C-alpha cells in the first residue's frame, strides 16, 4: 500500500518518471527473478547442511518428553 501511495505521489509530482517506473517495473522484476530463485536454492542447501551438522546432537539428546 505504501508503494502505491508513493507512486501516486510521484505521479502527481513528475508524471513522466512515474510512467517510466510503471513500464520498467515488470522488466526489472523479470531480470531479478533468477537471483531470487538462486537465493532460495542457496538457502535450501544451507538449511540442509545445518540439519546434517546438528543431526548428531539431536540424536544424542534423545526423544523429548511430551508436555501435557
């Protein structure tokens, strides 16, 4: 919502820049999409490594007592 209000303010103050931003936003989004996918993949690999490293500690800790 805040982004939309800022865009409306930009539209009032400088409409050519606001229209340019409106046209370029999907292009920039498409350009950044592979980096987001790469970030998700790297986060998954790091989570897997963390799970593998903490597995011995989880096994040694044993089953947790159930809370009533």
